[in-house]
C-alpha cells in the first residue's frame, strides 16, 4: 500500500464516489425529464412521479449512507485522539478543539502530538494547517 501523506490521505472509492453517484444523478435527471414529458403530453403522471420519488430516495440513501458511516468513524477517532492525549499528557484534552481539528491531529505521531496539540490551541490552527505541520505522517488506512 502506498505511503500515506497529506497529499494522498483522502480516500475515494471509484465505484461509490463516481459510478454510483453518477448513476443515481442520471436516474434523477431522467426522472425529472420523464415527469416534464408526462406533464407536457398530459399523460398519466403516476409512474413519472413514482420514478422521481424513487430517484430522490436513492440520492438520499447515497448521501446518508456515507454521512452516517463518517459520523460514526469521527466519533471513534475523536475518542482515540482524546485517549492518546490523556496517555501522553496525563490530563484530559481541552474542550475548545473542534471535531475537525481532533480528526486532523490523528495523523500526528506520538512524538509530535503534544506540541502540535498545544500549538493548535494557542495559534488556533485550521485542520489543514495541522495536517501540513506534521513532519512524520502517521497513516490511517482504516477510514472508509
């Protein structure tokens, strides 16, 4: 597996992010077109409306399936980072850090973690700045 860095740490699954989304979106567009044609020709619109509702359901499923999985992973990663901080620093982490900043800190190795954590608190670094400040990237290959 390729070594993970700031430049390649985002994960895209071609079959999900490109193919599935494209097919769902094309289905939605064709259902809108089908409804438009049904209205224009003054034909029975029940099938066209059901087609549109089905395509909307699939788009919502596509979105929520991804967002629910990411929320669950974010909570697990937040707890992991808080535990790492407690083990390394011997105290509970500050509540001021947002979820995105805690998620960015997970890539910092143990030796860089405390300094980067404190720097994030004092200088209010963004999650992008946190990731760029990491010298020895700690890879995370388990994120979906």
